[in-house]
C-alpha cells in the first residue's frame, strides 16, 4: 500500500502542475495553470509586455500555438480564445504568435484617420438631421394655421 502511494507521488512530482508559454516578443516563459483559457493567457502576456516597457511599441501576441521545434513539416496547433491550454508532451512547445507580423505600419497609421473621418461624418449627419427636425417643429404651428385658413 505504501509502495503504491510512493509511486503515485513520484509520478505527480515528475509531471508539472503548470503549462509554460514562451513569449516570442520578450523571450520570457510565462506559466499558467492547466485548463486556463488561451484568451486570458494572451491578455495577461500582452499586459505584462506593456508594463515591462522593454520597447516603446512591443509586438503584442494575437494567439498561442503549440509547435514541435525543428519539425517544419508538422502543422502547429492553434489555440482559440476559449480553448483551454493543454501540454502535449515533451517535444511540443507552446509559444505566442505576434499580431503585428501580418500588418504593416502604413496600414496601422491609416486606420485611425479613417475611423476619425467616419466619426466626424456621422456627427455632421446627426447635427444636420437634428437641425432639420428642429426647424420643422418650430414652423409646424404656422404651417397648420396656413393649411387651416386656406382650406
């Protein structure tokens, strides 16, 4: 009985009770509890990147993948936002994927200008509609009197 308990304890000691994710931007290893949502892990990694202040514009992570190092033929396993983090064993390594890798700096700078222009246009339209409605309601009594006396 005691031998079985010792064997179970040694098995539990060899298997870590956490999952390690390597951050590509900083190179640091972050540890998470098994079953942690991938979206939570990504948001926590991104917050720590911003707080560390290693560079003025750190490359934020978009998602987490499991890859086999040195095996380019093996397809990486991508974790969706609600997927729990899972350790697939010794050859597999969990790492972050940078979100800025696919976007250029030129499109990033154009996006805020486009959004600001759309917001300004929407505000102008709302004010124009409000002005037209206000003028109509101010002149409604005179219009009703005109229609009543002419008919």
